[in-house]
């Protein structure tokens, strides 16, 4: 038995011992249930996700105060969604890496660093979008 086979067997035992592998997606409702379980997991365990939610709430409140156009709301919604989705994917990558590589490994580090870099890029882009969308009406409002 090769190393990959032993590792796969170990993972299969570990994974099946959680009861997760026996879950079957039976129907429309169970898919939503699993999605909400994932959403609850990221909200309850990831402080950075909660920070992004708070920032999104502030942007939404500012957008309401500035009476933004429909197009501006669309741009902000896609931007906020992009950051939140990227943070969820980062959490998924970190979780899977922790599962398959419990010991320190340079490739595990690279995977986690790349996922974190994706969040950083999305957050930086969202700041730029926020300045472009919110900046002019905010300046007009305070003048």
C-alpha cells in the first residue's frame, strides 16, 4: 500500500467517523439546510467574516442615507457579495487543509496563504469600489 493509499484510507476513516460522509443530499430542502449550516459555521467561528458583515452593514446604512441609485446598489451588492463569498471560500480551504494536512507542510501553508490573499484582494477592491460609488454623493452631501 503506497503512501497516498494509506493517507486516503486514514482520511476516509476520519471522515466517516464524523457521520458526514453518510449524508446524502435528498431533495431541494436538504441542500438549503446544508448551506445554512455552512453559513452558521462561518458566522459563528470566523471573526473576520463578522468584521466583513459589520462593514457591509455600515456601507448599506450609508447607501440608504445617500439615497443611491439602483445601479450603485447593484455595484455595492455584487462587491459585498464577492467579499463575503471569498471569505467563505477561504474558510473552506483552511478547513480542508487542516483535515488533510494536520502537520505543518509548505504546500498547506501556500494553500492557506493563497486563500487569504484572495480575501485581501477582494477587500481591497471593495474599498476602491466603495470610494468610487460612495465618495461623490458623500462629498455632495457634506458640502
